[in-house]
C-alpha cells in the first residue's frame, strides 16, 4: 500500500509538468514561423537598400541569393514573389543566382577563353545575403556581398521595422577591384 501512494504522488507531480511543456512547444513553433517571416522581410529590405546605392548601373541585371535557415551556412534562391517585390520600373531584371546572365569582365568566372561581350551587354550584379542576425529590440543586422565583374563590395546593413514593413540602411565595409 505504501508503494502505491508513492507511485500516485509521482504521477500527480509529473502530469502538471507535461501540461506546461506543451504550450511552450507551441509558442516555440509559432516563434520559429514568425522568425522565418521576419528573416524574409529583413532580407528583402537589405537587398532593396543595396540596390538603391548611387554607384549602381540601374539597367544591369541583379542576381540574388539569400541566407538559408537560421543557424546554417546554406544559401537559397528567392522565390518569384520575393524577386517581383524587388523589380522596379526602368531597372534591369532581378533574377535568382541560378538564372544570372554571364559576366564578361573577368575570365575567372566564364573560363579561360570568354566569349566576346555582345554589344550593349552589361555585367550583372551578384547580391548575396551572407549573414542575418535578429537582434533584441526588434532590429536585425545583415551582411550583404555584392559582386560585379572584377569588383566586390561588402555592406553592413541594419534593418528596423517601420509601419508594418522593414527598412534597411547599409554602409560599405569593404571594396575591392581585382
């Protein structure tokens, strides 16, 4: 009889603990979904900020790759809705990195005997979100690399929520021309 009472006490104590864990797990799943939407909005704001830089040739194509899921180094291609949100009238096409037009500026990217540049062809911009960190206080920090021809520019962007969307400001941290 004494053993039975001890067993009941253990069951009664452990049941409330299980009940507490379930809502926390549900909150964590909702938080992960919210983080995914937030990461997407932050990446969109950062790419837009880079595309607005004054040195850019607006008629050149922009090829985009994004940071993969949090905690990974994998990059992913954006979907068509993301790319459409970046497209601006009077600007070159915005495409995923896998559909990027050729670069003619340096032989390393197109092989030792690159084809001649067609008349009017512009080297595309390769814009890659390299790292995204969600910060406390609702802000985010984004590292963006932009390559074009024989040059590369790296940016440190800060994104903040504003009026139901995100906006980013970027500063140049590195420029190289090879």
